[in-house]
């Protein structure tokens, strides 16, 4: 039973979908993320929804980054176990 099925999904709502990410310099993700989960510590390079490319350094494993991103880039990404959530 889902007590929240009739509530609208907003940017502050918890994610309802997730998929593992393979970083790629060319291809965007299927969906703009609501957040990224980082499995293993490392750097992450992303293309934000705005088109800006930004790098997050030394992101700790187990972290969730609340960012809206189009792409997780292979160049500059050393973190592993990445999961896109939306």
C-alpha cells in the first residue's frame, strides 16, 4: 500500500526511480537526475541541467549529491558505484 500515491512529485520529494550510471563524455543520461548516489569515493565530473560542466572532488562513498545533471562525464570521474535517482 502506498499512502503517498496521490501526492504530487516535487523536487523535494524522495526519488522514485534509479539506475546505475556508466560515465560517458558524449551521451546524456536518459533522464535529468534529482540526485546522484556515490558508491565509492572519488571525483565526479558532470554536465548540469544548465549545460555547465563542473567537477566535484573527493566525494565520499555513501554520499548523495542533490544535483540536477544531464550527464556524468568519464573524463574527470574516478568515483564508482554511481546511481542516478529521479
